[in-house]
C-alpha cells in the first residue's frame, strides 16, 4: 500500500538501470509470503483438503448416505477411518461431503462480498457528498441488525433445490459492510494523490479512474480481506446449519454434522470431534494465509523487529 | 459534548426503527405463520384460523401491519405468539437472562482483551507474546458452538475428577433451587461460569489482537520517546501516553463487538439451555412467528446501539478533540 502501482517501468529504463535484474512487485510479494512458514504450511493443508474433499469421495467404499448396519456408533476402525454415527453412516464420507459444501460457500461468499465491498467503498470514498452519506448510512443500518438473524429469517422460504446458491447470495449481501468502510477510508486518501488528480485533469471518466487507479491501489487490502472473509463465511454457514436453518437433511454440512455430534459428544466423542476438528483446521488455515498475505503485501503494517530501526 | 451525544442518540433511534421495519418486512414476506395451525391434527376450525389471520392482519399490506405493530410496541404490547400467548409475558424475563450473559461477557472480554493485548505488545516477540498470539488465533478460528461444546467436555472431566458438580452446564439455575440466599447465589454462579466463558473467550481473543496492533503503532510514535526523554518512568509513559492513545481506535470496535456477542449469545443460550432472547429467536424462526422475531430484533438492535452509544461516550472521554468540535 505504500507506493502506487505503476504498470510501466519506462522511467527506470531511461535512467540506465538494468530493469531485467529488478524483482517485480509480484515476485517480491511471493518471496515474502514463502518466507512465512506457518502461512505456507496452511496454504498447503488447505489446498490438500480442498482437493481431497472433491476427489476422495468417489474412491471410498461408502457414500455419505449409505448405512452400514453392522457398524453402528463405532469408534474409528480401519474400515471406517472416522468411525460411524448412530445410523451407521460413515463419518469420513459425511465429513468430506460437509467440507465440500462449507468450503464452496465460504470461497464464493468471500469473493462476492469483497466485490460488493470494493464497489461500495470506492464509490463512497471517491465521490463523497450525498453518495458517501447514503452508502455509509446503509452500512450503519445493516450493522445494527445482527445480519445473522436476518439471514436466518429468510432461510425458511428458500427452496431445497438451489439452497446452497441462495445461502451464498444471502451471506454475501450481509457480509461486506466492515470491509467497505476500510476501502472507503483508503479511497478518500487516494483521491487526493497526484496521479488521480492528473488523470482527472486529462479527462479520464470517473468510472475509469476508479477501475484503473483506485481499485489496483487498494488491491492488497482486498486480497487480504477476501482470504480472511473465507473463514468468517464458513463460520457463518456452519453456524446457520448448526441451528437447523442452513443446509437441510438429507444433505450435510459441517454445521449439521457438529449439531448431530453434540448430542452424543460426551459418550461418543468422535462423532463431534472429527467434523469440529476439520472445521477449526479449515478456518485456522484461512486465517493463517490471510495473516501471511498481509505481511507479504503490506510490510509496513508489521512493526519492525526489536533492535532494528525503521 | 451533550449535543454530540444527543445527535448520536437521535441517529440511533431512527436506525432502530428502520432496522425493526426491515426485519418485520422480511419476516412477513418469508414466514407463513398459519402453517403451524393448518398442520395441526385434527385441523382447527376455519373460524379460528380466520381469527388468527385477522389478528395478524395477514390480508393487509406490510407497511400498514408494521405501523400497527409499532404503535402497539411503543405502548409495550408486542402482540401474541403463534401459540396465543402475549409476547410481552416472557419478554422481560428473557431480556434479563440475555443481558446478564452479554453484559458480563462484553465487560470481561473488553477489559481482559485490552490488558492482554497491551501486555503482549509491550513484550513483543518474547515467548509470552508468541503464546498469546497463537492462542488468540486458535480461539478466533473456533466457532462459538465448538468452544461451548469443548468447554462442556472439559467441565465433565473436571467434575468427574473432583467427584462433585463444580461446573453446571444445563439451564441458568438448578430446578430444585432452594436453601438460603448464599447457596442460591453459588448455584447461579456455577451455571453462569461456562456460558460466560464461552462468550468472553472469543471477545478476549478479538479485542487483544486489535489492542496489540494499536498499541504497537503507538509505541513507535515520537511522543512516547519524548515522554521517556523528559524523565517519565517507563510504566507512566506506557500507561498515560501509550495505552490511552491506543484505546481510542478500540472504542469503535467495541460497538461491533457487542453485535458479535449478541450473535454468539444465540448459540450459547441454545447449547446451555438458557431461556433467553437468543434461544427465543431460534424458536420464533422455527415456528415462523413474526412477533417473536420482531421483538428480539428490537432487543438486539437496542443492545447494539447501547454498545455504540457507550463507545461514543468512552471515545469522547478519551479523545479531547471530539469535545472541542
């Protein structure tokens, strides 16, 4: 965020410096990210889980709805790695199915809500005036009603067919407010910068200025925010399903699995521990990646280490 | 200062009315409150279904229904539930239950969060700072309903080790509540510990993360060095100049924090079997009850706004610039 993103490097070329030897901003960011070990491990785990939950189910002997009457409520065995529940359903197959749902929803919600946040924040911050007041007032309004309750209110009228799609839409509609405030704050300071003023005096339209000059300069905040929102969206979706308003049976989500597991968590801990453990792992990985990206994209945000001067 | 607060209060009231309209409208569009009557077996006579429909004004447009509801709500009448009881009967008892949870949770969360965050900022990159940072990240990645269940599992372990019920995790007091005031107090305390801890843990982790960052920003500023240079002790410089300045951005966060706690209370009440507003809204949505949901929204909205107003007051107290304007 410290320096404006420039797309051409003709100035440095003219000054006689060999451009080819310069590391591009992207390489620098990537290198800084790779040096952050927890974030890299988290990225690897998350990628593995994401690929695993889509490729593993066809290879398993059990479908997530299949009932094994010979193995009711059994602790983890070689046949059922995560054990079975009271109906004899294989918990590994169910957990994988739940992960598919939860990760898909989390990813889509984070992407869509970040797009909304960027649009609203950039418009409010760039134009100011009545647009700013109206949009920020809307943000205040949506923050007053706990959005979680609003989403839960709407869910009973959703059909079974496109439920996941509507859950994504709902969580996106109510998940952009705080990020949009951050984008607005950054845009307001960018608006006064020389390159924006120059573009305006050259007659570039407002839309183009926002798309070409404002958004690329808040991109790092947007990327960090998207990743951190994945965790929030997954917690939101599983919470809704936990209460019984999200994904409906016979389909499963990590939330419904945990809700089923809590009933017998004291006597049959594996029914609760495996889905809950997976959920925490996913969210933790998303948060670690977000933190790693923040350090890589925005080194100024990280205070200097002890003993080193700024 | 008074005018600043009065303006904020007015703004909050308008927001509250609009927020209640939004929920009322959404609930009216989405719910079918007659379904629970129609699905009863034997089916109630058409006349009683018609009576319920008339009472809820289902044939009228939503804005008219809302103004009718609002004019009654201002006088303390929040309508009746689908089952036929007045909402106001249970309202105050449930508000008491929920407020106790949210109030104690947010106070413990804010105070401990600020203390832990500031402490770990001062000890940056030492072992204690690293441990706190990792723990905070772990707690923030764990949803409320998982924390609650893990705490219950832990409490079971503790209870079986001591052989007595140290922690209680069902309801807000024992059903066989009797004895003198002291044993009643202890009983309520035993029930209060786990739900409050569930709410507070998340809040502590969230606040301390932000407080650490805010404190680190402030510690690098010139005025801290000036304060040390003019002869203040390290402790005085950190508390009087560092902590106070670092608290200012935290006050805005406090308003959002309360809204997070209200959502968290929904899960906490449901899991620990507390009959509060959060449990009620789940029940209200499940039975498609517009009046319950609207009443709970007014409560949650008012709680969030109260938190907002409180954070405005703290902000004005900490930051002299607000008072001058």
